[in-house]
C-alpha cells in the first residue's frame, strides 16, 4: 500500500517567516509533486521533480522553491511567507505513466 | 502547455439518478486521463483512469469515456448514492518525458437523498 506522508496537517506562520513543508513517499517513485489547492481553482502545480536533485517549475512557482536530496523526500520551501500563500498544500508521487498518490495535505495559515 | 477545462463546477442530483462530468484538454500528446474523488477533509484518491488507446472503461457504477478527436473525456456515475457526494477532479498527462499532470478545477457533486 502506497504511503505519502506530509510533515504537518496544520501550520500557522507569520509573514516573512521561512517555511518548510516536507513530503515522504515509500514506493520508490521517480516523480514527486507539490500542489496548492484553493476553492474554485482546483489543484495548481507549484513544482515537480522527476529525479533526485532535479526539479521543474509548475504553473505557479513564484514565491516557492523545492529540494529533493533523496528519492523519497521532496520539500517545499516558502522563503518569506506571505498572507496570499495561505492555502492547502498537497504533495503527490507517481511512477512513470501511472497513478498519482496524494499525501493528506498541510493547511498553512500565514498571519 | 496542457490546459484542462472541467464542467460543471457544481452538480446536484437526486439519489439514484446519474451524474455526468465533462472535461476537455488541449494537448493532443496527452495520453493518460485519471479521475480523482476528494471527500471533505480528505486527500484526492483515484477512482478510475483511461488511456488513449481505449474509448471507454467501466468499474461498477463508474464509467469514463474518451474522445481523442474532440479532445474531451467524461465521467459517468450511475445510480448515485449519498456517499458519492464529493469533489471530483479530472486530469490529463503525457506518459513520456516529464510526468507533469494537469488538473481540472473540480466539480462539487451533491447527491440529495
């Protein structure tokens, strides 16, 4: 059974803080993704990674960076959090051409 | 890049009726089309998918159809039940090269008992 876990379910941060969101998968998937989910906007891709140390910008990368030092772990970094980054963040992983599995999500509030 | 449009954004049906959600995609290279169901407070989970070499796929009360020429695909739920109430997302992906998946904006389905 595939497991994708995220470091926090709920997170509250202040404007300007550096925020780390971590995602770990246990199925040796090559591809990992970070999305943000906002009402009426669906799932928007922030960044994805197709291999260790490899990353590609998604549709809304501004204000975010990522790190993938190990195959099982993909981190999303908010260098200086802003209130418009308050959202639900979902991590996902998949192997080539196959099902995407999601983590439980992190609801981030930036005050 | 790929663009996926999904309609309707909300859908209310009586229990037992059918529900249909439609999506269109723009990139003719896309060849994998999954559908995800997200219940309130939970993560999206795959309910059915279709690849471009078939036109229809069924799994009990759920079916998906694909029209490659028109670049649209649809989710059909028959004999709806209250537990079908959720947000449904369609997506499109190309299974070669980078594995980017593009999602539609979601359909909130409400099944009225």
